[in-house]
């Protein structure tokens, strides 16, 4: 069991380091996974416990797992992106766009906040765009008082 945990830990940490270097252009410490037992782990980014770094670490971890396992797909909700820097989001979007063998689903808002490259990635890869009123899922907003469908 200990050998298996060390192999998993090493593989995930190596991938997270590579992804982190891409996302931050080598400036930031990568997140580190520590596996003590089969039911005990640590996950942190050295020297930075900020909210944005924690969310970025989770996105990097998920990409690492996607790339190092048979997992066929990944899904990220928009709340994961809210506290991550715009530059890092742009780089993460570029990584998403490079993935051709597996599927990545994201709920994303505020695309107007990002640079031209990030907006192009979003536009090129958008499959479904939801918005208020007629662009709401099923054509109406469920939270409206007059939603009768």
C-alpha cells in the first residue's frame, strides 16, 4: 500500500508541477499532494494559503488527475474561477483547449474580463451558452415568480 501511495503521490505532484509552471510561467510554487495513508492526505501550496491559490491548486490538481488517469472527463463550475487571477485563468483555458482526447466541461461567466486569447478560446469551444430570459435553460428562468412551465 505504501508503495502504491508513493507512486500516486509522485505522479500527481510531477504533473501538478508541470501544469503549475505552465499556468504561472514558472513563477509560483505548485500545489503538493501528500498521501500518508490510504485514507489520509494533505494538499497545499507552500508559502501561500490564499483563497485564489487554493482554487488554482484545485484546478491544477484536477487537470493532473485527468492527464494521469483513465478519467474520461472533467467538469468545473464557475465558482472555481472567481478568485483565480485572470492571467492564470487564461493559461488554464489554454490547457483545456489543448486537450483533444478527453472532455472538459466548464460553467464560465465573466468572459469579458479576460484577454483576447482567452475570449477566443471560450468562443471557439462554447457548446451551450445560457443567459437571462430567452437564453435560460428551457427558455425560462426557474427562479422567476412568473415561471409557470
